């Protein structure tokens, strides 16, 4: 035990630090201590992290003498007694301690507190550091809870109105001009939390392709948020959008727990965006406003696209974690989301499961899709290569990666020495990893290749033998599964990873729930190439039948027609339509004038809008396998609104046949329409049309 005098001297030397160095050395010699403070690093975690912590401490304190304390068996008290004897000659100036979720190191951490209670420099699994002080007890508790260091000292504005670190938003905005507005077309505005290009994650892929499909019938105004450092490549989007409005996302500086609204909703609040959303939609007489993602629902509109039912996503997290924070997130999202759903005329969801969960008549199901012409099957190479595509920006993908690498991979790694894994983790994967995980980066493995943003993932699918989707928490439908299906690669997935896609276990996908089942599924398909190919081919057929973007785009346009009042009814022509058929063809000088009653002898379809016939198409069956389009005419006042294409699609739905038609050489618009539907020029007939001797272009289409 120290005497009262020795205790007082020790306090002055270690706390006050105001004694001259010569006297300081003399007094510490009397006390039996080294006068220079040392650093003792407690390696209370897995070796890579602990070594990284110790190395950083050496860089921070290069002039100090350093010691490290590794894991030792025993109780905290036993470890403390050994350490006390070991470090009796030294004065501990700093004690870095690694705090992770690993319970094996708890005795060593407690021993560090007993040895140097006022010198603890705490490190978390992300290698962020924080000095533990009694005066910052709340901050220390938040640090232990895993709150990022950047947000530990945030305080809610309603509790600390004098705080300086406040949220701030930019008042700047950028308006880009795209293709010109088309006279007579209805206009649609779409609001997105990000610019949907490049196609770096599933949400961007969906928005980009459906915007392109919408533009076939409507003029588009796209409103999108941008983030600091984000690369925006507007050209591909400006090809089919008339205007693009870009507004920087605000710098949000409130604790995530502190608002009744979900924090994601608060992060995207912007008075600049709200003002532009209202004023430009009014200025350009927008007929329908579509909101992408629930957290933007407060901006208001007619159509809400639920990329996932967010409160269901948080319910799954709550089922796994059972914590107050998880419950608070779920409760806030359920309250907000159910209220917002009532404010929209139509709500688009990704799957029948989501539609059933929300249970309202305004729901429309438009699943995710895939570009079948881009993602085409290629021959599978020899090998044992796994592929996982999942941007870490979406936190369920971090959970999925950890599930596979921590629980499934160990069951496979030693058994298959040539088995490798490639992971496409999206842009800034380490940044998003640190926000969702408890380590600075994924543990390294020479057989796991971790990639960031990949502009074209097709070569990765081409080189893979098997695609894995180890998703534990999910909502909606997964685009990565659809891409694998289109590329004809077999998929091993959890039930949530392939939910809503209509796939069947061991027929078009391999479904596994537990780590053992997941490993067994990979083993079964890796060792059985024939089964792997059969499953892959079945999945490709399903993708062709259900998930082509053109098919899904037609569903999206149908929803917009319902909302804008532009609903188009296609039906067979009847006797009462003859007068309208005559009126429309007489107003179209490029059309071939038939006796209107004659159309009723063939397959004649009329397009009706608001009770008025606005166009018609006529075809006839030539043989069992071939049909001819005789006429396609749209009221001149209603052209360039997609009516002609809708009529043609109705005719072409009778698949399994070849089609041909003749069109005037000068009718460039009609020829472009036919080309977009798969018709190609095969011949020309000079002097075909009797009224002016114009050449006819003969076009043919083979149905798949």
C-alpha cells in the first residue's frame, strides 16, 4: 500500500504534471517508478483488429515505450494481479483497449479498467477511438453501443436548441435539358432519392429501365437528389427525359433515435426540392407525379412506388435483434408508412407478398425486371466460382455477406480448395460496411475477391459457375436473382432472397435457410453440373415469360393512364364503330382508304378513350402461321401518345406466328414504330400505292 505522502506525490506527478523533469525523475525513483509514461495496448479482440489497433497507437505515440497485453485465460481479477506485478515499475500514461462483441475478451477488458481506470482509450471494431471519461459518460455509452464516432456528440435540436452542429441544406439546384416536349403528350414527374445512372445497384436499374419505358408514351421530368462526391452521368437519362432537376441532399446532423419520423425521411427533407417539385409540376402542367421509395412520400403525388415494404423489413430486423432500437425503428416506419399509403391514388409494389401485406385495392404489382437482350445466356466455363452481387449501400446485403462468410464459408472452404467467391459490393463498400457492421472492413481472405462498383457485371456472371443470394432480411424482389436467371446461372438463395419470383426449389432455384442447408445446396450444384444446367435453363424461361422490362413497362404505363385519365380501352370493332373508322381514315391522308364496313370482315381492333374511338388496327390470318397487318390508323389529334403501339401490341399478342405489312416509304414515323416492335425491311414494291404511285416498304416480324 502507498503511504499518504507517496499517494499525494504520485497524484501531482501523474495528474498535475507541473514538476520540473529533473525533480520528477528523482521523485519517481523514490517511488520505484519509471518517470516516463508508457503505453500498454490490450489486444482484447481478434488478431487482425488488435494488431491494427496496436500499430495505430504506435504511430500516434512514437516517442513512448509500448507494451502489448495479449489474451490470457483466467478471471479479470487473476489477470489484473498478474498485470499489476508486471507493470509495477512503470507509470501507465495510456491504455488502448479493443471493444468488440467477442465475449471471450471480457476478462481482459475488465482487467484493463482495474489496472488503469483513468487512462482507457477505447477502440471499437471499426477502429474508431474514444477516451473514456466520467464527464462524457453518455458519449462513452453510445460508443459502446456502436454509434459511429461522427454522430456520438450529436444532440437533438429540441433538447439542445443552442447546439452548433446543425443540419444544413443547399439552396442550389441544377436543371438539365433533355429531349424536347412533344405536343399533345401528357407529362409525368418522377422523384427519386438518387440519380438512376450509372446502374450501380438494383434500385437504379429498375428506375432507369421503367423511365425509359414510360417515355414511350409520356414526357418525363425527373427530380433526383445528389450526394457529395457522387458522379452524375446525365446523358443516358437525358435521351428519354425532357428535364432533369438535381438537388443536393442535406447534411443531416440529428441523432437517429431523436425523431418521431424515421431518420431516412428526415435526411431527405429539402425545402429547395419541395419548392421545385411543386412549382415545376405546376408550370409544366404535369398530369401525374410518381414518388420512388417510401421515405420521399411526404413530397406528395399520385403514385407511390414501394421498392420494399419498409416496416416489414424492420420487422424482420426486430425478429432477429429483439432490441429497443430495432423496435423503435419498426414502430416509426409502420406509423409513417401506413399513413402515407392513404395519401396516394395508386401504390406500386414488387411482389404479390407485398400486395397482400398492404391489403388495399389501390395496390398494383409491377415486379422488378431484367434486360433480356443485354443479359443473354453464355456457356458456363469449367471451375468452381461463386458470385454474390449486392451493394453494401443496402444494409441487408452486409448482413447477407456476413451470414455467408461467417457461417457458410467455413463449412465449404477446406472441403473445396479451389472454390472462390467474387463479391460486387457497389460504390464505397467500406464506407457502408462500417455503417452497418462492427468492424472497419470485411476480414481478408485470399479466395474472396471484394469489388466495388462494377459498370458491367455481365463478365462476372459469365465466369461464374453458381450465384449465391444469402439474404436474411429482404423485401420486394431481388434484381440480382433476375440477372442470374437471364444469364442462365443457377442460384442458391435463402427463402427471402428469391421471394416473389415464382421460383421452385430444385427446379428453377435451390432454396436453403440454415448455414448447413446453404452449404449443402452449393455442394449439390457444384458437384452436379447437369442439375445445375437444368435449374439455370428453367430459370431463364421464367425470366423470358415474366420479367422482360418491355412487358413491365406496359404495366407501368397502364397505371399512369389510370391516374391521368388517359386509360385506353382496346376492343373488337362493332357495327356502331363504322362511322368513327371512316372519320379517322379520312383524316389521315397517308392511310389507304377502304370501305369502312369491309374492316369488320377481318380482325379489327379499336382504341377507345373516354368513350371516343381514337384509332384502329386491322389484320388478317393468311395461313396458320402467318398474318398480315392491313391497316393501322390513329386520329391525327391523338398521335404520339402510344395509341398506335398499344393497338399493334394487342394484335401481336397472338404469338407463334410471322407477321408482315406494307407501309409507305415516306411514312417515317410508322416505319420507326414497326421497327421498335421487331419488324425489319425485307423488300420494296415500286409504284404500289395507286393514289400517288409511291413505293411500299415490305416489313416482316417473326414472333418468338
